């Protein structure tokens, strides 16, 4: 995701369906408390340890 890959590209790389990737990414975005992939990538580039995680 941080590399700008689509759900389909990530799925192909991991041998998972695009729908499965979308489901997992939705969960990840919720847990990171970000609204989209761009915010998640920015958060990752700034370091996840600086932000408390949601339960």
C-alpha cells in the first residue's frame, strides 16, 4: 500500500483476492484511525510508534 499498489496488485502478489485485500485494508485503516490510503502511508512514513492504536 505504501508503495502505491492497488488492491488487485497486492492481491496478486499475496495470492489473495482483491476483495480480501480490500477487507483487510479497511480494517487496517480503521485501526490506524485514518480515512484513506494516503493518510496511512503518511503515518507509516512518520513512524507508527508515535501514535496510540485504537482497540
